[in-house]
C-alpha cells in the first residue's frame, strides 16, 4: 500500500501529468469560451490547433520546445488549409491523400523532434475529414488552427517559467534510479552462470535507457546554462550529471575480464559476498538520493560502506604475497576492483555535497566552449531529403508504407460505409512506426486498450445519463490518457477510448453504435498496420544491423585512441577523450537497441542472430575494457608508456580497422554462412602478457606501479583477445 501510494503521488507530481493537465486546459478553455460567446466553431478550431501542436512539447531546452511548437503550428495551418478542399468525390481524393501523407511523414528524416512535428501534421490531415466547416471560410479556419497552436505555445511557455526545474529534476531523478538499477544488475552478474544471458540483456537495455536520458539531460542542462549564464542551479545539476556519467563508466569497468574475475571470486566466496554487499549499498545510497533529491537533509547517512571497505581491505591484504605469483596477482586484481568501488563512493559523496547547495568556486564551473562539443546539432540541410529519397532509407520506406495503408484504410471505411472512416486512418498513423517490433507492440496494446475501454464505457452509459457527467468523465479520461501515453500505451489507449466515447455520447444518442464502430475501426486500422509491416517494403533489422556495428566499432576505436594518446602524453584529461567516451556509449547503446528490435522480429527474419549477438556482446565487453582503462588513467598518475604498450595498442587498432573494413563487405541478408575458422598463421602475433607483467613486477617494488601494470596489461590483453574474437566471427561471413 505504501509503495502504491508513493507511486501514485509521484505520478501526480510527474511532468507527464502536468503536461496532460496543460493539454486539457489548452483544449477545454477555447471550447468553453466558444460555447459562452456562441462562437463554438471558432473555439473548436482553436482547440484543434492546440491539441495538434501538443506532441511537439517534449523534454528538452525551452528554445527547442518553442521552435518545435511553432513549426507544428505552421504545418497544421497549411495542412488544414489544404484539408479544407479535400472533400472531393471519386478517386481523386486517394492519390492526393497518399502524397500528402508521404510528404508529411518524410519530415521525420530530420530527427526525433521533427517526427513529432510530422505526427502533428498527420493528425491535422486525418481530422480534416472529421469536421465540415459551416460558418467559417477555409482560410479563416486554417488561421484559427495556427492561432490555437500559438495559444498552446503561450501556456506551455508560461508553465515552463512557473516551474522551470520540473523536467530537469524528474529526468535527473529517473537517471539516478536507472543508474542504481544498473549497479544492482552488475552485482547480480558477478559469478552468475544460469542467468547470464538475461542479466546481460537487462544491462544492455538499461544502458540504452541511460544513454537516452543522458542525451536529453545534456540538451537541457548545457543549452539552458548557455542561455542563462553561469546559473548556480544549472551548474550544480550539470556537475551532478557528470558524476552520474562517471559512476556508469566505473560500473561498466572491470580490472580484469569477467570470466577470469568470476573464476577467481568463486574460490573466495566471502570476498565475492563482500564486494556484492558494497555494490548493493552503493545502489541503495543512489536510490536514497533519488528519493530526496530536493531535500538532501533526508538522504540516508550510513557508515556501512566505510566498515565494508575496511573489512574487504583486510581480506584482500591476506593475498599480498609477492613470493607467490598467483596470490599476488589475485591481490592486485582485487585491490584494483576495490579502488573502483571507492571511486564510486567518492562520486556519491560529491553528489550529496552538490545537492546540499554549496558555494561553487570559479574553478568548479565548466566553460561553455567545452560543453558545446557534447551537443550535436541536427542537420537540417534540404539535401538530406534528396539523399534519403531511396529504398535504402527506412524513413522513406516507412513514409511510403504509411501513405499506401492510409489510402487503403480510408477506402475500406468508405466501402463498408462506416460511421467514422477517418478513425481507421487515425488508428493507422498512431500505431505504425518504422520498426516492426514497436508496431507489433502498439498494435496489440491499442486493440486490448480499445476493447477494455469499450467494455467499461458500455457499462457506464447504462448507469449515467447526464451530458454534464459525460463531459466531466471525458476530460478526466483525456488527462489520464495523455499522462500515460509514454509510460503505458495500453492504459493510454483504454482512457482515450473512454474519452472519445464520452464526448460522442453528448452528441450521439445511440452511444452503443458509436462504441461498436470505434472497436471495428480500431481493429481494421490495427490489422492493416500490422499486415503492412510484414509485406509492404519491410525494413528488417538484419538489413541495417551492419551499419550499427560499424558505427559502434568506429566510436570504440576513437575512444581507444584517445585513451592511449592520453596515457602516452599525460597531463590534463582532454575534452576530446570525454567527447569520444560519450560517442562510444551512444553508439553502443544504438547497437543494443537495433539488436533488441531484431530479437522482436519473426524468427524467419532473424538472419544470423546468434553470430550477431556474439558481436554485440563482444563489442559491449570491449567498451567495458575501455571504460576500465579510461577510469584508471583519469584518476591515477601513470608511468611512462613503454615500447610494448605502443606495439600492442597498434596491433589492437589494426585489428579494429580490419574488422570495420571486413564489415563493409558483409551482407547479412545472405542466409548461408561459411563454417570456417581462422587458421593460426606461422608468424601469428602472440601477446606476451605474462612476460611483460612479470618484468614490471621485478623492476620495481612500488605497489602502485604493480597495480598499474596489472590493470593496464590485463585490459590490453583482454582488448586484443576481443578483437581477435571479432575477427574470427566476421571472417565466417567473408
């Protein structure tokens, strides 16, 4: 009960709920004023304009929000103007409808926010069939639609200035919770064999979610700080965000490859248990921070970590026997692993300190010229449309598919003489997405949600017979539907159905007929969408997974080169290293998402999924090793790079370049696979890991140097092994 009440309270505090209230106000006020002033049609037009522009109001900087809503207002005005003349007879309507749908959908080529603007345009196009003008000219109606968009922009901007911190706080809180969950899964992965696959998959999913949150937070915090100067609030939240990024890097990092770590810890279950306890406590501390982000005094203070570190250090010291190479190697590995956990604790302490609203010194601020390098501007060059006007582009195929299905859906509705055939095409544009997996999920959720909503509405209309109650319930259902559309689409579809039925119940006495057609239209639209994804210019993931693999490998190569360059040159950590780290995490996350989409597709379309999965996992392991190196060299003074270091790093870079080159020649559409393995060459390079490490251990008695040598050479050996493994997998496709 306590957890449910907390979740309900968090839901009411969320930006999703406040945005739903905002949309409901933007839609309701013009309607009410229109009824009062007897200018209902003007109120309705303003209502439509506000509603159609609301999808562009997503998390991001205020400037980007405002530009998105303005472009939405312009697009829906133009589409409404054109739509006013679309009430044509005969066959002329269908090609015009198809061309318009394609053109509007193709705008999505310019990124996520553009896809929301495109969705607004599609809504305006579809709903232009639902409303016949009586007292307004087409141009007047189109202008009022645009004014409705400006009205929504006004109240959205006012709300932002009333509560400017809301989206930052919510996103930061969600990021902290996801980071805590990531730590928890990493803890479970230590020594696990049975659940290894599911845990690794969970880690990939969490990393993708975290990367999305990081990208949004970068936009909000960096662009907001640039526009407001050195704001204390924005600067402190930015520094908290940086700590979270470094916590993720440390969480991914390991001083030794996972299999070797697990084998060593299996022999010492008490040490494994102590490490797990520390990671578990770090996760709990993060959750406490998330829960009390606005009230840092309530954050739990625990001495458990201090005690746990002391106990573990004593346990590890037992292995400090330089005369026994195996014990001493275990000591170095465990001590390096312990150092990572201590760094995590330092990051936690810094987050708590920053949330305590301290006075920052000028050195604490990050300069804007450095921050600018972490923001990638969207390319809005018109040539992008031309470059993507081919079947190689998924957005092109999606736009063409959507245009065809919209024409077909409307034709089916007209042929069957449905009450509201535009409901079919409305269902199509809401459900259809460029990927098969998401379309399948939304199809299922939409059908289930509509059926549940219809059943509930059928029961309620027998109990209620008041238009005022219908109106009130319709608005309440609309608020809940809008607030849940991102988090639970099935529930959102349920409340959208309830809202539509209650609103129609005011106008249509035969409400059961409305419910019947609503269900039929949704079923037809959903089935057409799903069928189109299977048979109309399908975009299966195996067709594009190669590109994601190459992008991820290239990003990892740049990150690796940045790390090795810094290790050789020393000095202050360059911004380029952190930028390349961000890109490596982003591209690895994109690769994971692409593989997840592939895993959701029909078995017959999952070409070489086992081999691709191996490449994805090895690539993740490669990033883990890079994170280990990166975290170590950024936080420790290191010795001079040896000739062997340069030789090995060149070998790894050459392997990476060869893999990228080979991937460019692979076609995963080929069903057959050559079952060949790389033959060992006579002059094949053998990594002298043990020899090099032992030389360092003999040359000096400095434990810090020993720890560095063990970690650096362990990671380089692991990186080299991973590139060799990738070469073998890729070679099978050549």
